[in-house]
C-alpha cells in the first residue's frame, strides 16, 4: 500500500519511508527494518525520518527495548485501492526508472 496522494509530493526518501511504514502501519518498523526496505544511504534515511517527525507524519514509540516507527493515521489511506488508482504517469515512470 502507498501513502495518501497529498503526502507524495515530498523528497524521494521521505516518500519511500512513508510507503514502507504504511505497508506495516499496525506493527510499525524499526530503523533497521526501514533501512532494509528503503534504498537510501543511512544519512539520507536519518534526515528523512527527522523531517517526517518534525512534520508530524510519523510517530515514534519506545517500550524500553525496542523503538518502532509508525505512520501518522492521516497518512494511511482508508481505502487501499485509492492510492494505486490515483497514481500519475510521472509517479509510475519514477518507480520504473531511477533518475
């Protein structure tokens, strides 16, 4: 699943992080899991997480032993098919051809 359309006009790494988190919105992901899911340098990933946290688009939860990151509920589409149907040709090309 992908993040809502209104949150897709962000830097590439931020969108990749949001998409990965939306896929696992219930259980969340650790930084290590995000690192494996998002093709980005660790510094870019850290910067993206910081910007998303500042903008209130992710929630960080810690239970002492494990820190998980979840998408804010407004980022998760209520209907899973709505983001795929609204995908523009530009988004499709961006996914197919790394620029």
